[in-house]
C-alpha cells in the first residue's frame, strides 16, 4: 500500500534529501564523543557543530552562535527555559492555544499564568495581552503558530507589549520554523525554542533553544554533568554553550540536523513556496467537501500548513481510522493542546489534523481529499 503522509505537523516526512546517508556515514566514519577524545576526528565534530550553530543563529538573526543550545527537542528546551528562568511566585502570560510543552511545565512548577483569549480564527491580540499583565508578571510565552489550527500570531505586536513592560518574550517556534521569519533581535526575544524534526527536516530527537546572551547567566541549568571542559572542577562551567550542554549530546542526530538545516537554508524560498501551494490546494479541496468544517484561519489569513477539520457526518476518530486503512496518515484528537481546543470550541471531541509538507505531491492531496469525501458520504 502506498504511503500518503499528511502529518508534517507531528514530524516532517520525507526528510531532507541525503540526510539519512549523512548520518550513516557519520556513525561509520566520524563517531566520537566530543570534548573527550583527542583526535583529528574530534576537530571535524567541532567544525560541524559550529557551522550548525552559525546557521541557526543566522536563521533566527542572532549574532551569538554560542547561545544556540542543543537539546532533545522543543519540549525539553521549553522545560529548560521555564524552569530555569521563572520562579514559583512569578506570573506569566501565555496564549490560549499553547501546547503542553509549555503548559505542563508551568502547571508542574505551580507557576501562575493568564491566557490571552483568541478570536474565532485562533488569533490573540496585543491589547488583550496587555490587559493581563500584573505587577508580578515576568514573561510572555507565545506559540508562534498553532499546532492545531495553523494560525500564525503577530509576534511583533505581542513582543512590543512585552518590551514595553520589561517582560521576557519567549517563543515556541515548533510549527513556525522555517516558514515564518522569526527575528530574535527585532523581537528582542529572551529565548526561542525550536524543533529540529519538523520544518527543519531533521531527525527526531533534535532541537534546542537560543538564549539571549545577557540572560544566560540567569538561566539555571536543568541538568548538570560532565561537559569535557573545566574537568578539574565540580562546578558547572559558565562558558557557553558548555553551561547548558551536560553529558553526551546526540551527535549523530545533530549531524543529520546540520545537513538538513544547510539544505533548508539553501532552498528556503522554494520550500516555502511548495508548502504554500500544497496548503492552498488541500484547503480548497477540503472546503469543497460537503459536511466538512475547517476550524481556524482561512487561506487569506496568516496561517501555516496545519489544517484542522471536524464533521458531523461521523466520528472523526473513525474517519482517521478509515483513512489509515488506505495508507493516508493524519492525526486525530487533542494534539497535546487541550487549551487550544477549549478556546476554539472543539473540546472534547478534538479535530482531524492534516498537514502537508514541502515534498507532498498534488496527487497525494487529491487522493486523500477524495477518500475523505467518499468515506463521509457512505
């Protein structure tokens, strides 16, 4: 059965061309534990990690590549940022569409928060955000693009509010990068967390965060351990990136991410255009199916490729299962963002999410939407 993959919101597929071969070559030829083994191979590892940090710093427009920190993904990165910068007696402002990568650390740490309400399309306004700021508010955490409904928030207007009130502006860029320009300097962002395996077309288990250099001294490391540097001391080294790089990093994964990020930067315009066209085709095909309701932004609004639908014709979980029987891969349910569904009126039933990527073909979209039409008309 041919695989029809429409869940790039979960992880990208296919990955960057040549990435798997690059990872295999690394494991077979250049595998080493950086900062430990003395060899010429170690220098090759330093070089590719520096290049990767430089590429990511360029992507997010931040002049300090040493402030790019690699972790297992955005979820771990957001835990580092929240638990390392925000205290229990602090208050934060979040959107009403946040992923559990943000909400669960806040709840776990018993940190007070207020949610910015959204409109019927899933957008939050700067004026509503400003009304929620209290004397004990220290940060604003913003999901740049909803992983459920696809709306891209107006980061600049929200960041302006944060700057005016001297709040840390923290961005979850999982669904936005690299299809949305996120300028760390323009936003004066305190931190940007990113996923390596979604739009950056890298392997799972990769991602990280960029921390503003002047905040690095304030960020308490979530994990402590060997870094291969300052090994004569039992204190955590304060130099970057070592301060936030304990233990053995996922070097094969980062080698793959280095390959994919380089590919993305070289082909960014064409990847963005391909994803835009695929989103337009999928949206229009779904819109024409009787009994389907698209929840969230319309095509003429600022949106990503994530499209959520509901239908009264049948249970959406049954629809997802029927599609899977035809090899059509989607995601159904809460999408790890229950607050988003409550805000948009799709709780507790959830939605069926379809998310094409830059390598999705028009034939795949035609096939998937034809099957949806056929199944709900039975």
